[in-house]
């Protein structure tokens, strides 16, 4: 009996000091990569201390946190195309809109530490689309020519390779090569094309997802510079310039570009101005008379709107008054007898 009493405090102490297990949430894949329009499995496993029916929630992070699975139902765009097994979620026919970071949360109210979570990142891969190719139809020997190939929809970004007449164009192995290929931007640049570079060019885009895609081939022709045609064109341009210059000079000498000029004088207010211009110009003339401005520009309709300059002379001084007639001599009355 005494031995039992000695062990009883030890048993009580061990029970009180026994460790409590927190909710444990894990995933076997923190990063999931799937092709577009395929199914994506977001795994989530958990272990609780006491609660056998914990609450399971899935959320998607973005600008705002949105529910994927809440209170036993899928929400939003996942309502009709997702399933759950335990805490693992399967998304059907994923698209680029589904890509992002997801969080699995397990809440066990009966446990000592009642909340656990884990994150899963979903990346949706897009196979290459048919790239757009920019290939000039013709070029001149010795010029710099660039061929462009682009596919802006593939994820991860595509790499590009070029073909001439259905044969691959390999990366140059020496620095003084006549062309350069950038497999990341899709640019094929010729530093100085020659006639041997003529041919049918096409571009292939690939990113390791799905099958590569090639654009439709286009023919590029390299032509020599026609020196005689260039010289003839320069001579024609020079001749036209000379003829136009001589013609303009002769017209200027003949007075073709000079403007008609007329001289007008002030008249009394009730008199009309001779050589009267258009009404608008008459108003200007009246205004100029008041301001004593000796020069005004007007437009006559019969001169094709060429400006006509009017010069106003100040009014002449009044004539001197006529001389007064001599006063008559005083008349002396005859004397009275």
C-alpha cells in the first residue's frame, strides 16, 4: 500500500506533462505544373490530436483572398469543375486564370493548437502557338536585314530556330559570321546580305510543352544595286531643280510675282475714295484714316487675293486767301457856297 502511494504522484505528473500535438498540415507537392486544359491535383494531408472532423478550407491568393472550398462546397469558378478527397483538391481543365498560389487550412477546435496550413503554387503551361514571322520579300546586297519571329502566348516563353529552304540554320561558331541568331527573341540578323542569302525562310517555336509550331515560309530575294538607274534618277532630279529655279527667276524678273500698288489721297468725308476696294477693305481704310496710318494692305477679288498696298498722302495745305481789294479813296464833299 505504501509503494502504491509512492508511485501515484509520479503517474499524475507524467499525465500532466504529456506533450500536446498541434494540427499538422503538409503537401507532397508545393509546386504543381500542368498543361492548359488538363486536371491539376493540389494535395493536402493533415493530422489532428483529438478532433476527427476538422474544418477544411481552400483559399486562392491574389489581390484579394478568395474562397475555393468553404463550408463543404466549392465557390466561384470552381463550383462545377472541382472535387475533393480528404483535403486534396482536383481542379478540372485548368486555364491561365487558375494559375496562382493556393492555401489549404485545417481548423480543429478540439485540439490544443487548432489551426494549421500549407501552400501550393499552381503554374499552368501553355504550348506554343503558330508564331508570327516578319520576313522581307526583297533586299539589296550589302544592306542589314532582320527577320523576326514571335509567339507571345506560350508559357514558359518559347525559343526559336530558323530554317532556310527547309534546312536548319545553325548558330554561327565564329565571331566574323555574316549573320546572328537570337534564340530567345527570335531575331535572325544579316550584317550584309549577299545574293546567296536568297531563299525561303521559316521559323519554329518550341518551349517543351506540347508540339512545336512553325510559321509559314516566305521567300526573300536579294538583288544587286542598279547603279545606272540610281544615276539616271539623280540626273532627272537635278534637271527638274534647275528648270524650276530658272523658271522662277525669269518670272520674278518679268514682274509676275510683284503686287499691284495704287496711291490714294484723303478726301473730305462726303467724298468716295477712288479705286474703292472690297467692303471689308473699305472698313479697314476708314479705320486707317482715323488713325492716320499711311499704309494699309487690302485684297482685291480680281487679283486672286494678292495683297494691294495703298499709300495715303496727308491732305494738301489750304490755298492762301485771295488778296483783299484796295479800299476806295474817301470822297470829299463839295464845299457849300
